[in-house]
C-alpha cells in the first residue's frame, strides 16, 4: 500500500510539472503567434520583444526558419503544449495511459528537442539574432524531454538492457542537473556568439 501511495504522489508531482512547464511554453508560443500576425499585417511594426540588434524577435520571426513546415512554428507549440497540459490534467483526474501512449509522448519530446536545437543553431549562426520568447520555449522543451524520459525509464515504458541500467539510474537521479547543465551550455553558447555586442554594454 505504501508503495502504491508513493507512486501516486510521484505521478501527481509529475502531472503538475507537465501542466506548469507546458503552461509557460503555451504562453510563450501564444505571444510569438501574436507577434507573427502583427508582423504579417505590418512588416515595419516594432515588436515588443525587439530590444537591440542582438535580442530582436522581428529578425527571427520574419526569417524563413520561422516557418520550417510552411506555417508559423509557434502553432506547433500551441498544439503541443496544450496536449501535454491535457495529459497532466488527465493524470490528476486519475487517467491511466498505456505504454504506447507514453512512447508517443516520448517521440514528441524527442522531435521537440531536436527541432529546438536546430532552431537554436539557426538563430545563433544563420539569423544571428535572439528571440527571448523562443528561448523560453527551448528551455521548456528541454525540461519536458528530460523529465518525460525520466518518467518513462522509472515506469518501465522505455526498456533498458541490464548493461545500461546503471546509466539509466544515474540519468533518473540527476535529471535536474542534466537540465541545468543543458541550460548552462546554451547560456555559454549565446555569451560566446554575441560577445562582440555584450562587451560593449560594460
């Protein structure tokens, strides 16, 4: 009974995590969508997130990369984060999802983190500008990927060979550290790429 209660509490925490983090991503995606529509109406409009030559949403949103699949990228976020919030709410309500469902969510987070990494590279080295709301979305996707993976490993949705079980346990026990290290790598990359501008501010 104690194990069942402990597992329910753990699932509840994970559900709240899914809802909270995805809500942040949903808000950021919504703002980006509004900004995109404003730019389509008036290409000369000054967006609220245009702060300087480096931190400039306009440069990013108006780029071809902002419509990688033929439509505005933030629309993917609007749908994806809304779905994950629904999953979290369902868990709190007592819903139980099959293994294939969790593997589907895992595939979605893998796509999300790969797509975000590509957008991050494009932003830094091709577009040469940063979008603060995009960075928020990247951060959310990274956290979701790591913790959905952790959840699937702990609950056996992802089968791990015996030789990799120690590595799997290490990953699960240090998920927060992996996320923090990932964020640090992004920060260092941004700092290094635009150092020519940052140093003028001191």
